[in-house]
C-alpha cells in the first residue's frame, strides 16, 4: 500500500498530502511577504525538498526532472557547466501574480531536492522570468 486515505486525509509513508491548486502557492507567498517570513518559508520548503522527493526513490537529477514534469510543474531541464548549473522550467503553471512573487516555495523545494541528490548545498536564486513565448518560463541559477 503506497498511499492511504481516511476521512479526507491522504498519507504517504506517514506524511500528509493535500492538493493545492497553483494559485495557492502564489497567494501563500504574497501573504508571507515580510523578510523574516520569507526566510522561514524558504528553509521550511528546503527541508521538505530534501525529504519528500527521496520518498519517491529519486536518486538522480533526471528522475527528479521527470517527476516534476509528471506532477505538472512544466517542462524542466538542466544545463550543467562544472559546479554551476541552470534549471529552466518552461510552461510553469502561472497566474496573474507570476511577476509579484520570488518563487520562494519552488526555490526552497528544488534547492533541498538538488542538495540531497547532489550531496552538496544548493541554493537557487530568484529566477529570471520570461513570458515572451506565450507561457511562463523560469530560469534558476545554482551552484
């Protein structure tokens, strides 16, 4: 049994899951706009990113990128050059607030996941945003 469900609660290996439509991510970050709260939000997401993706037996970057695509995070790809890399996510889900947030939840989750997989501390910065193709693309830099 991989997932369990009881009284409206979905569990996976003891962790509670819940559906959150993409607007929730944007509103959550907009509501926690104080600098202190941004740091707490990032560190919390980082911790979750280190742990949650390993529960899916993700052991390499390609598997993580495939899982993100399967979960509806768009079309992610990684461009590596030595210890530096760029993560591009084309067709990331967006709302009217796409240019009003710093993508703290996304950066934290992905920083934690990449840190765990690559066995080094990764901190993705605020992404460059591009909507010129008619869809949202995020470009994160990391090392």
